[in-house]
C-alpha cells in the first residue's frame, strides 16, 4: 500500500499525489481513485477542488510549467553574458535530468497520452513556447544573425535530449551531448560576438 500524503490542504495533497503518480506512471494510466487514495482525501474533495480528472491533469501540468520557469530563470540569473545564459538553460535541464526520479519531459509524455480536446494540451504548448521564446530572445542578445532560427534549433536539441534521456536511460550523456551541440550551434550562429556579450 502506498504511503498517504498527510500535509497541506486537500487541493495541495491532490496536486502532490497527481505530481508523483502522473509523472511516474502517466496521466492515462493513473485513475482518479488512485490519486484520491494517495492524497488521503475524500472523493468529494477532488470535485470540490477540480472539475474532474482533465482539470486535475491541467493543474498538474501548470505546476510543472511554473517549476520549469522557476528552475530555468534561477539558473539564467546566475550568468552574465547572453551566451552563458543560453547555456544555463541546458544546465537547468541537466539538473532536472540528474534527479533520481527523472522520467523525461512531463509535457511530451502527457501530450502523447492526452486526447486532442484535453485542456492540458494548451499548457504543454505554452511551456514549449515559453522555452523556445526564451532561447530566441537570448539568441538575439547573443548577436545571432537569425535568432528565431537559432532558438528553434536549440529547442530541438533541448527536446531531443529529453527524449534521448528517457528512452536511452542515460540522462547525463544526453545532457552533456545537448550542451555540446548547443555550444556548437551558438558559436556557428554568433561567432565570437556571443562570448564577448
């Protein structure tokens, strides 16, 4: 029997249970009764806080999105040049991949499981757009001739690393390869200008 979450409001406990179960096992695999049991709340608490499972999945993904923003912004804030800030995004990804429970990108995994009308799909799209926009913005600051193209290229590397880490089971190697590829792309697109800025 799984250990019940015993701290926080019913909403917080439901979200904590969803975070654990949905990320580790999948949004479709885990039923609502399992989340309720893990959260240690009554079924009425679920429907008092969420409209149903789709709403809970969306809230779980919004929580993951907020956590991604916070982790990346914290890492970027420690760097000085735009080039260093671009690479900090890959350092933040490496930190996430180094966690013992890493199972890949939550947004890719969830979007692969959800139906076309699931409300959580928009959160997945928003999370991806935010990451790509940040990469493009920093690419512009670094002096890339075409920052949108570099941003998209770096985003593909970011996504590829997440998929590789999950499927190959070697997150450190995926993170290292992604950062090395990012360095090459940035240097090709920005040359020495990026290092000086």
